[in-house]
C-alpha cells in the first residue's frame, strides 16, 4: 500500500464521522432553539398569572413543533 492510497483511506475514514457529527450538531442546535422558544412562550403566558387562548395556542403549537422534529 503506497502513501497516496493510505492518505485517501485515512481521509475517507475521518471525513464520514466528521460529517455525521456535524449533522447531528445542527439537529441538536435546532431542537435547543425550539425548546427555548417553548419556554419563552410559557414564561410570557405565566407572566400575568393568566393564560389566554392565543397564548395557549402558541404554547401548544411550539410543543407540537418540538415533538414532531
């Protein structure tokens, strides 16, 4: 096995896991953002100790977005 073939093999072995980890990191960041938006909506709704219909719908929609992703 010459050095060029070894270089190509090592590059392939390193590139695939790096791509997969990068993809998973993007998914994790998206989910964290959705969780933050849900918590913000709940916090806004509870601020005045009364949850309106619109606030409930917003919270429910954010929760469904989080569960479906």
